[in-house]
C-alpha cells in the first residue's frame, strides 16, 4: 500500500457520503416516473417493502464485507475467501463490479452533462443571452461533449481530494443543499393549479397492481440501483468506516434517507407534470402512459418553468441545481471504486490516478455520446438490468456462505456490542444466505 488508507472522520460524514451515493437521478427522476407508470401508490408500497426486506440486507452484506477487509473491492472479496478457487471467484466478482461501476459512471456522466447544460440555460436567460440559451437546451454533439466533460471534471476534482477532504467534505456540503432545494421546489409546485391531480395519482394505490410480476421486478431493480448496490460502491464506503460505529444502524439510516428522498421527490415531479399539463404541456405518451424519459425532464418541465413568468428561471435553476447535486454525490462514489483499487496498488499519487481513470471513463462516455442511439440503452440495460442483480446475488453469497459466521459476528460486534441479542443477528445471517439470493434470482428470472 503506497499511502495510508482514508477514513470517514465521523458517523455523519459517512451517512452524508453513503446517502449521497444512494440519492441520485435514480431517486429524483427514476423513482417518481416508475411510480407513475406502475400503478401509482401500489408501486410505492411494493418498493418500500423490497427496499427494507431485500435491498437493506444486501446493503448490510456490502458494508460488512467492506469494513471487514478494509481494502478495495477486488482484494476485499479475495481476502474473505479461504480456498484458491473461491479467492479466484472473489477477484472475478470484484473486477466485474469495478467494470460495471465504471460503465454506470460513463452513461451517468452523459445524463448529468445534460442537467449541467440546463442549469446554465436559465442563467443565460436572466442575462438576456437568448442564443446561448437556445444552444444549451438543444441537443448537439458539442454540447454533450463539453458538459459531459465538465461534469466528469467535477467528479474527478472531488475524488482527487481523497476520502475526507474530497468525498466526505463535498457530500456534507451538497446533501443539505439538495434537501433544501427539494423542499423549496415542493412547496412552490404544490401551490400551483393542477398539482392535486398529480398528488392523487401518486398517493392513491391501484391495489390490483400489487401482485403484477413486472411491477415487482421493476421495484426490485429500482431499489438496487437506488441503493447503489452490487458494484462495490457501498463496500468501498464501508471500508472507510470506523470500527466504533454500528453497521446495522448506519445501514438502516442510509436506507431510510434514500427511500425518504425518493418518496419526497415524487411529491415534486408528479404534481409538477400535472401543473405543466395545466399550462398546455402533453404529459401522456401515445400509448396512454405518463411520459417518463428525457421528454419529461427536458420538455414537460420547461413548459412549467416558462409559465411561471419572472420566477421561471429561478425555479429552473433550483431544479437543475438539484439534479446536478444529486448526480455528483453519486458519480463520485462510482469513480471511487476503480480509483481505490489503483491507489492501493500503485505508487502514483491519488490525483494522477484519478485523472487517468476518470479520463478513460470519460472517453467511454464520449463514445456513447457519439453513438447514442446504438449504445446508450445497451449500456444501461447491461449494467442496471442484468449486472447489478447478478452481482447482488454474488455479494450476498460472499457474506452468507464464504465469510464464516464467527467472522461475520466479530465484525458486526464492532461498534454494536450486544448485536447477538438483536433481532438483526437472529434473522440477517440466514436471510442473506438463502432468502436474498433466491429472491433476487426469482425476480431476475421474471424479468427475462
Ligand atoms: N444510486 C444512484 C442513483 O440513485 C446510482 C448509483 C448506482 C450510484 C450504482 C452508485 C452505484 O442515482
């Protein structure tokens, strides 16, 4: 190891960073739109159950594995294995996760770049620079490359600073800002005409949908993506955690914050769509389903901002600021996965390694931008639909089968002396061994 390992300076620092990783476009964009297109509150209900019954145990597997080994994901998984074959398997899973984390970052950068361009647009509008504003809000290769590059640069600048001065400091600054922006926007939107209709759709369940297999699969995928599971981000953050903190408690806080912000974001996005409809925007696609893709963010919502008169550019600024912040606290956690491995294996300084790896990943983003139609959906499906559940199963197997029960107990006891008396310890070890892999597999099967 060339430099001493970083560590979060406090519990709150970890919570900000891990919740920052979890809360991203998946919460603010993905969750509300999935809810709207999967039977409204029925989806919220299933999602809540799955987040705590399936994603939380899987999150605990990652945090425990990471803190136990105190290493990057590849070495971490190899370290808990005893036999040569399982060590090899551990390394393979670690590499698979590292590649998937990098690929998620590559497409995430493209989308976050759009958010950044739309963040600058209202500023141009206020300054009367109509032409620039027009360019910022029209799709072009140059715009996507410049703003994707800018976002990648921000991500690298934070990660180059390391765990405490980079990840923790920036997550602790950005997460409170995110919550304030979200609250202000909700208050504003709920006061507009049309908002109630959106609230009704969002909050009243269509209970006939609860047992729909497609809804369950979608809710599981959403929960895994939203809690940043499978790809090693939570393992890495766990590896920077002090032995004085209780893992089950921290994991529960992070899950609750993630679910809470996703739910709260729905109170903004869905009513906002109906307010926009009130001002003439089309919010349903041809088949009758509510718009969910880029059209929602870049066409429906701008109708709303335009209808607000002088307040419009400020509300747009707050909204795209919110999206950019949410993206940034997530993208740094993805970049940390390959960077942590490089830092622990190479003599080169962390900033150099960060810019090399970040540069390579941005090169992949550039290829995606240049071949958007062919590549974007492919990369999203490969990473989030197939790889994240497969990796989730693998990590549960590592925590449940490969890591011995007494080691598991010893690790969980650190920071939680009486863990043996808790309900958590009575249920979780068995749960992560049998139920989690089986349930993930079952849902995965359904989706094929
Ligand atoms: N959880 C993030 C979101 O909701 C995405 C993410 C996935 C982050 C995987 C890290 C790793 O947007």
